[in-house]
C-alpha cells in the first residue's frame, strides 16, 4: 500500500480520465487518513512535462483549492465535498487533493444496481424522500450562486449520496471547472441593466 505524506493510504482507483485541456491524467482513489482515522477521496493530477500545460494544470489545481476553501464557510454548508488537504508530490510529479469521502456517486449507485430503497420504491414515501434530497441539493447550488460561483459540472458522477447519523443527503463534488460569475465581463450592457434592476 502506498502512503502519501506519511498520512494518507492510497486505496483502490475509482475513476481515471485524461484531460486534453490540461494534458493531464486525473485519477480518483479511495483512501484512508491515518491521522484522523477516516475514509477520504484522493484526487491525483499527474503533471504533464510540457511547461505551458504544466503551468495551466497547476493554476487549475490552485483554483480548485481556493474554491473548495471558500465553500468551507458557513454559506457553503454541508452540500459540497469538504477539502481536507492538498499538496504537490515531487516523487510522482503529481498534484493531490484530499477530501472527505461521502461514499458512492449517483453514477456508481446506478451502475452497481444497488440503489438505496427509496430510489426504487414506487411508494409516495420513497418519492418524497428523493425529491427532498434533490431540493436540499438545489439549496446548496443556490448558495453557490449567491457566492457568485457557477458549477458547470453537475452530473450523476459529481453527486454523492451520503447517509451518516441517519441523515441522508446529496453532496456535490466536481468543482474543478466552476466559474466566478463576477469575472464574466463580456455580458452585453442590456443584460447588465436587467440584472441590476
């Protein structure tokens, strides 16, 4: 078993994708925080050798960390993946982001066919439970918009289903490509006037 920073055990791989934009391989792993005795998600970005792509990958990594830190505040609530740690590992030439593990994504639940009872229960009680979870997630997205952030990657692979202490909730991950809305200066003047009215 590989240990990162003398603290995190790198477990099984969950997913792996190649990003043509940054020329990086992005992999997600299960992990374990030895210090705090808890399961974690480990996101690994293998840096490209080309300097321009390398610089872009590092900038996006730093940006994701800034956004995740912003979401830790009271307005972020419990609706987003909680950032624990981030570091650069020179030995593997990789960037790492460690966040709390909330379990499977909706995509993983569907693929495994092992859905929680209320997703497959056609009774009114089950449908109400699912809708309540989605409404709570939408409240979190609304909070994100109030912080002037646009997610841009809400899909079954970025929504985690969490069940802790009898509290069921959806937790949103995948904030890598979020946009700060106040940076969008290309909006036409007519739209800005409508927005300010």
